[in-house]
C-alpha cells in the first residue's frame, strides 16, 4: 500500500505530502500520528531548516475524516489530533503550505499557523463546522478574527461558505496565487529559498512574531477541543455527520 504521508528532505527543506487521494486527503488518526512523529523529528533535526506541507495540486485536504470521528466522546491531551495541533502551533521552524483544490475545515485552519501560504488558482477554502453541528478548531476562533476582522471571520465561520483563491489572497490568508500546474514546483522553490537563509535567525524571527499569542493559542486550542468534543456527542452533529457520511457512501 502507498504511504499516507510522504516525506522528502533536500537541501534543508522537508516536504510532507498528504497522500490519501482516494479519500481526498482526509485526516484520520493514522495520518495525524504520522504527522506528529514527522514534526517532532523535524523540530530536532538540525538538517531541517524549513517545512513544506502539501497535498496534490488538485486537492490539499477535505478536512477531518468524519468516519474516524464517529464515536469519539472526548479529545484528551494524548489524542493524536490534539497532539498535532499543539505540535504544529509550537513548531520552531518556518512552515510553508502549498494548497490546491479543496482545503476544508482543518485544511483551512492549518493555514493560520503557517508562515507562508501559496494557493493554486483552483483552491477553495471552507470552514463548514456549523454545517456539521460543530464548532471551530485549531484556535481559529482566536486567530481568524485577528487576521480578517470579526465580521468577515463570522461570515466564514457561521455562514460556512467557501471562498476561492483570489478572495483568500485579498483577505490576507495567502501570500500568492499561482496556476495549479505550477503550484508544487513554485512552493518548493520558495521553500528551498527559505531553507537557504540563516536558520537560527529565521527561527528566532518566527518565534518573536508568534510570541504575543503563543500562550493564548494553546489555551484556545484546548478550549475549542472541549467544545468540539461536546458538540460531537450532540444530536445536532450526529444527525448532520450521519447524513454527510450517507451521501458519500
């Protein structure tokens, strides 16, 4: 079987590719576990200066694997999902995201923790939590209003409508929009450029930019996780998730 996470390291750049194309790169427990392990190793590897996270040019990720969530009654500290959220939020080296096609749920909230974000012109970002009877995650209730303003954040989180790449760029959620067939090559070029900079200076600069909200981010990740787990057990979410799974089957 093909690996669900492909890691490639070259010239200081570690590229992690989500590789569940048959599931639109939906994140399940196994993939979260592998991401946590890869991030932890990369954080301590002095040969890694920058990280590039990508899917394929036509799909970043459809979000969490809903089938994997059914039956979860809580999100404890040792849950791979929470481990991933805190590990990426704390990751000391610059993170680049290359996003093509759908970036749903955590596929969008993960971008709020990246340092550079490049979108393909076919990218579509969506935060459909309320449509599923759920609540925001990955500190998006904290970070998104600060990035795009309260009114626009409310529109994205409460109406849950998808936005295209150009709108995401206009809102400040991305650095650049490129043609889909050039996305991965362009992001890799930018990653190699970043990896060639003085690593200690880059890491310290990132730490300084993140310092103000660091404690708040981790607090809100846990706060949202508790609310998310509670909502997941509610009738509203169970009915909507079951309906969504039935439509996909």
